């Protein structure tokens, strides 16, 4: 079973990377090459569509606009009780060749920890870090982040949510842990472009939150370089498209309601 679990985890983590553009457009290029063997003009048209898509998504102006479209969806906390904890949502973890340090937090997780550290020092609330496994034999993302948060930032972590595999489960399992601790609302730290999906997941879990989005990135046109290809734009385009697809999927039932106000409080 460990091998099967590792494969399932790899499949879930890898499928979006190879399907969602810009990487997903490579399959269109391959399709175009295949079609060209029988129908040259049609194959060329498919190739041009793939190349145009890759170029468009590589432009900083496009990646920035896609990210901004998510950041603009931030909503006010509304009538939420005073937060009793801070939830830091895990993002990525990376395996390393070091036999002593088999895995470490990824760049997105590090950004969330750095941003959360300032908030934790100001609010002085207990911290929960959420995030599941990097791989079957490696620590969870929450463990990697919590250890670094304590050792490098000198800040304690009260709870670690280690079972989740996506944002929806982050919210469900984190809400359960905090309810059992007698906490009815929390401040949630994540990237601004991830916050719309995270906020929806917590609504589906029936747990009130106060959003604390990080790294707002307003789009500004600085000149011709914003229309020239750059690898960072591809990353932004991928993150934005991944979030939009996830947000739409959540709204159509991929993240079901798991808690109703009428449900009995945990003992």
C-alpha cells in the first residue's frame, strides 16, 4: 500500500502541472506535429495555436493580469467573531538529495511563513499550520514549515494539520482541530491569489475566517519588456489558471459543505 499511496500522491501533484497551461500547451504542439503527417495545413494551424498560447502566457503583462484578476476578488471578513488563532496554509514542499534533510519547504511555503511571522508577532495568537505529505516517506508540509517557523523565526506552532492533500481538506481538517480546541474563528494567511479558493473552502467547512492575503501584486505596464517572454510570467500564469480552475471546480461541488451551524459542537 505505501507504493500505491505514493503513486496516488504523485499523480495528484503532477497531473495539474502537465495539464494546466502553459505546460499543457505542449500537448497541443505535439498534436499539431502528429496531425501534420496527414493534414499539413491543419497541423500547422494547431502548432500556431500552441505557440501563440505559450508566447501569450509568457508575457509579464498577461501573467500579472491573471494574478490580479484573483487578487481583485478579495472580500471583507464580514461579521466574524474575534479570531482566536492564526492558520498558515501550506503550499509546497521539496525533496532534497541530502540524506539528513530529505525534504524542505518550497518557495511558496517560505513566503507564507515570512509573511505570517510578522502577523503572529503583532497578533500574538496561537498558530496552526496546515499541509499534508510531500511523499510517502517524507515529513508533511506542515511539519517542515512548523519546524522552520520555530527554529528559524523563533515562533511556536500550537497545532499541525498533517492529513490534507488540497485546499479544501486544509480547511476541513483545520476547522475540526480548532473547534475541538474551543476556537470559533481564525485569521488565515496565504497568498492573495490563493485566498479566494481558500476562503470558499473555509465557508464550505462552516468556519468563519478573517483573510490575511500576502504578496498583493498590482499590474503595471512598464514598457516593451512586459510584452517579452519571461519564465516568471509562465509561473504566474500557471498559478492563476490553476486557481481559477480550482475555484470553478469548488463552486460546482468539488469542495462540498461539511459542516452546518446546526451540527452539534464537538465534545
